[in-house]
């Protein structure tokens, strides 16, 4: 009897063979840990919808930075949770604002081992919770927001951020921030454009993580989940405007966009495995419904395979330990 003469299973027969022929490998340097630092607390506060993730106090933040650096991950992305918010997000541009304080600490503690990155968006600092400032009619004012982003960029550079994460989805934000950096002769600071960022329900747990004040949604500035071509267009605009790295976000629901963007982009492409992606796996695992460790590694390999060169993930430290 003659069986099939093409037998791909040959390469799956042993762990050693599978390891040898794997097309995609995870490396610790490609993992970036998002971290939340909250003003005015003396102990870390757990985030209910993200088991294992906390809002850090400055002390717990210092300790966590050391642990993160020891695992060999590539960087940290910092988010601030301020005590006071206002209409223009003053805390974002205040040198003593929590994000800028946290950035200085991170740079001092681990700045040579990790790329210290900062979220450049107003939503954590505004009392209305939007990513920009509002006009007289209560709509997000694109160009007025750009001026705030420029001020925020300069504050973050002064704090020592090595990579500014522009996540606000205002039109022209990369160009505006690049211009502000150039005119102040900050030629070393890199820009990560959240090029294709969708208005996603999977950011739900993040809103708890940053004590978001948002009422309503972000559909007038974040992209419609229905649109694939538009993701590539947004990426192209960020590249033209001077981004150094671009990102697709969320990750798992948008792997097609990620693959399209990765196929075209001459600059690095990253993906953000967002809070809801984390929460789903943790919740299912807590119920005993999936194999937690396998699901985590499979999700990361899938995101890498689709074209991301690095991944922001709340599992960065754990995944790095698993790889090592
Ligand atoms: C905006 C920002 C958000 C996330 C990262 N940056 C929230 C939003 O756009 O509503 C979400 C990240 C996550 O869900 O893990 N500053």
C-alpha cells in the first residue's frame, strides 16, 4: 500500500525537530511591559479586572522595575494615574506630575537596561477622560489637542523618556510632536506612533487600571473595527510624519491589519496585546477552562508570526521567564 508521498508530519515528530524548524521564536528583548503608577498611594493597588496587575506605588514600582530588568525584557511603557484631573490634563505637562516623576525614577533605576517609554496621551489626566481637549461644543478638538501633545512631549523628554508612545489618535500627532522635538533640538528621542488603533471593547480593563473618567466612547478618533485598508493608511501617515516605530492595537483581533502593515512598513512594527486580551485568558484560566501558560505563549507567538517585531504585553515578565 502506498500512502501519501508528502508528509509534513516528519517535521513534527519530536520536540527537538519541532524546535529546530520553528519559524517564529520569542526573544525576551521583544517583550515590553506596560506599567501603571498611581499618585498618592503607599501600597500597590490590585486591578480587579486584570488579576496579577497592579497600580504601583513609587516603592513597588522601583522593585518591579528591578525585577523586569533582571528578566531581560526590552522595555517598559509607563502610564500615570494622577490624583487630580482637569479639563486640559495639566498633570501630563507638570514636571511633578505622576507620569513624569515615574519616568525619572525608571530612567535612574533601569534606564541603561530597559528602553523607558511613556504613554503620550491626555486621557489619564483629563477629567472628561478623552484623549484630547474639548471645544466649546464638547467635541474633541484635534488641533488644540496637538498643542497639548507637543507640551507633553517636551515634559516627557525632560523626564528622560527614550520613546514617546503617541496613543491619542489625533490627526497629525506624529508630525506635531516631531516638530516640537526638532525645534527644541531633541534629536535623540524616538516616536512610537500608535498608527492603527481601533475603538475597542478590549480596552475595558485598562479603563479600570487608570481610573478612567470617560463617559461615552472614542469612536470619533479611534478607528472603526470594520476597517482594514484604513489601518495601512494610518500607518503610512505616521511613517510619513516621522514616526520611528509604528504599532497596531489591539493585537489578536487585528492580526490581518498587523500583517498588512508589517508587509509594507520600512520601519519596525509592534503590537499591543491589550488589557481585555489579558483579562480573557486570565478569566478562562481561573475557571480551569484553558491551559494558562500555553495560551499565553501561543498568543504571543501568533502576534509575532503575524508580523510584530515586539509586543507590549502585561505578561512580559512571566513570558520572559518562561523563554529563558
Ligand atoms: C490611551 C491608551 C489606552 C490604552 C493604551 N493607551 C486606552 C484607550 O485608548 O482607551 C489601552 C491599553 C489596554 O487596554 O491595555 N492612553
